[in-house]
C-alpha cells in the first residue's frame, strides 16, 4: 500500500522511468490509476445526458477556424497569431455563462483550456497564454470553474495533446514537420514534460471532474505516455473521468458531428455536435440547426444511451451570439418539461418495437416514448410483454387512452398496443409519453418463421 502510494506521488510530480514502465505494460485502462471503480466514477456522466461544449480562443477575433485555419494553410501562422492582440474578454461573464448553461438543462460543460494552437486560457508557466500574451490579461478558466460549481454543474476541461506552436512539438502544419521523434528523442521528452506539466497545473488549480482530450491521432499511446497520464489524473482525483481521446486510455467514446445510426457498442459515449458548421465563433457561418432539430438529436442520443455535448463559440469579448443563446433557452424549456424522461434514464427499446426514440426509468418500469411531430393516428408499440398500468403525457399529466389488439390466449405473442394521444396535449417540439408498466420492461421477439394456429 505505501509503496503504491509513493509510486503515484512520484508519477504526478516528475517524468519517471519507473512510472512509464509501470504504466506501459498493456494493462487495461481500468487497471491504470485504479481508485474509484469505473461504474461509480461514470454514474454522474451517465445520468447527466446533456452538456455544453465551449470553444473559445483567439480564433474568435477574426472568426476563423480554430487552429486548423493555419494548420491547413487557409491563413498564415503569423496572421493567425496576430489575433492575440484583439482577444480582450471584455464582456466575459462566467456567472452568466453558467446560468445560461443551467437554464438549457445541461448538467455539465466543457471549456477549451488550450486548443491545438497552444494558446492557454490560464496563466500557464510554459507556452503561450492569454494572461501574458493578450489584452485579456487574466485567468479565464478559474472563474468559469467557480461559476459552474456554484450552480451545481460538473466541470469539464478540454485539453489538446498536440501544441502546433510549441517549439519542441514535432508537427507544425500539415506540410511542415519540425523533426522526427526517432532523430531527437530528447526534444520529444521536453515536449512531454511541457504538456504533462500543464496538465498538472490544471489538476492542481481546477481539479476538473472531466478531462476532455483531443488530437491523439498524431501519435501512439506509448509516445503520448497515455497510461502514465491516466495514472496521474486518477492519483490526483480518483473520481475524475477521461474521454476516449487519450489514445486507448479513456472511459467513454466521443463520436463527432454525426448522430450514430445504430447504438454504439461502448457502454458510455457522448456525441459532440456544433449548432452550425463551426466549433468556434464564425459570424459568417449561418448554417444553424434550429432548436427543434437539436431537441430531436438529443432524444435520438439519449434513446441510444448516450450524452449530447452541444457546442457554442463565444466572441473574442466573451459575449455569446444571440442565436446560440436562443437555442439553449428553447432547449431548456423542453428539457425542463420532460426532465423525468431524460436525466438518469437508460437506453430505450429497439426501433423494431417503437418507431422513434425511447428511454427507460432506472427501475425499467416506466417506458418513455418520444413522438416526432403530430401523430397521424394512434401511436403503435409492438412486442411489449407488459401490462400498461397507466399512460400519460409527460409534463402535462394528460391521460392517454390505450388498448391492446390482436392478443390471443393460445399465443405467447403480445398484442399490438395502441395509444391515442390527445391533440391538445402535444408539445410544440417533441411530445413524450410515459407508460407505467406492471414489471420491468419485457420485450417479445419471435423466431423468424410463421406462427400457425394449428
């Protein structure tokens, strides 16, 4: 016990060969930095269902793509970095941000503490940061963390593994590489010390509930020392959770932009999605999804057991585009009304049984059906081997008449459940029905052959 504790302490403080050897022996992620069991650590995340992603950095000054605009050659690196002079955060109000996030119904938020461009939003001792290098002149992460916690929200911090600006990182742009790792391992070690030192600053100052990594595609888990980083994080905070982009050492998967067609295999997953086509503030990008469409995305996501991390991109002064504010406000109306069907729910029933998203209560005795638009007739559920004790509209409590047709005593096949939803009880965006069942949900699926009466 004492030896194990000493090893963890050494690993967090310095780059130790002992730590690397202990961490890089092919152990499963659960075995690295073992503390609180994964299921226990992930419980709040599993229950939260909805979070807000915030891409904020110097790229908001000219409204260009975050980091990628210089990496891909759309803008020169010097012109990109000139934006530092315009990043003032003059209207930044973290309390207002937190209040908006809470009103939206989100239970956590993730802020880009440093993107691939290397510009840190806190007073980091190394690299570029907004305190020393921009008119903002102050730590922007700490007040955000404090505001979230004051409002009872979980704190996530995004951190890019690559730093394309850092002199000892190997990759500079898509066309230019500074060096090969095999040719200069000492230089790569200096970069590892830099980025792991920044992570220690984040852990010591902010102790986030969630570490949201990005950019792991540029190197292997061994080169990043992913296992050691995971061990350090969990040694410092045994309850912390880590996304999948710490190259093989995360707790949950992070599909991006596209809503999965089929339920992902991962037990825990999170769809990260933009409101328009851009992560950061780009005023010329007017291709916004509307609130109704995003509510449907949220329903699809939670119906498959996932979370939605919906992105906003504040301006360089810290104000938020009114279109983004309105979307979050409208989502808050819907999530507030239908909270019982969202938070703490489990993935619903397959589309073979109900043609739409659905969720289940923790005891699996209440089935929630999400209705797309105005039903053209009665709502149909197939293969439900339960008695429906009560059917109601979530949010209004309106009773829903229901009947079972086609059930025969000689057959084990359940009948067809029809639900007649009152037109006056329909929600403007998406109506949710609650079916209170006699036992945990039971579904019937017959063998693929004809069933004959004789």
